[in-house]
C-alpha cells in the first residue's frame, strides 16, 4: 500500500485520544465504519454526509483522522480534501480516501489531493487495522 510521503512516520496518538471525522453519505456505510472504529478504540467520532459540511467541520476542529468518501453530494471528496488540506497546512490530518472505484488513476488523484491512504469499500475491520496501523497504534 503506497502512502503519501508526508505521512510515513506519523504515529501521533492512541486511538482513544484521536479526533475522527467520517465523511460518508451512505447511512449503512457510516454505521459500519463507526462501529469498526469504536471497536478499535476510537472514541471521538464526528460524522458529516457531504463534502461542504466536512470542510466546515474541519475548519472548526483539529481532526487527527478523516475518512473521506469520494462520491459525495454538494462537494465531492477530492475537492473537499484539497480544501481541508490547504486550510490545515501546519497540522494536516491523516485523511484516508474511501471509494468503490478501483481504477489506479483514482488512487493517484487521492494522493495528489493530499490524502495519506486509500481503501476500497466495503469496510472490513482487517483492512482498516492494516491501514490505520501505519498512522496510529491500533489495538486489534
């Protein structure tokens, strides 16, 4: 799994201390991701269902971890990611793209937008543990 160069050594906080934002417009996907993150010990989890709301939420709070769906209403995930990363130049969150699209150029676009990593839905606990372990000390 290729990570964004700026994030390769970022083990910043234990999951319980992390501020997390889930940006997902599908209710079932939101619930599944929230459940898995809670099982992994993440306790401070906010949820937004569109890219514009995510940009506003990120401007008001210093998130450590953001899961950004790419297909969102109002403002798509790539555009939202670019805005959030531009606004958080000093303290960039670990942003993980989530999508059903497996085309290589999508992954490249995510990395170019400043995202640290990329996962393909549906959400699986083992996949999340593998990805998150690069950035946070995840308890399995």
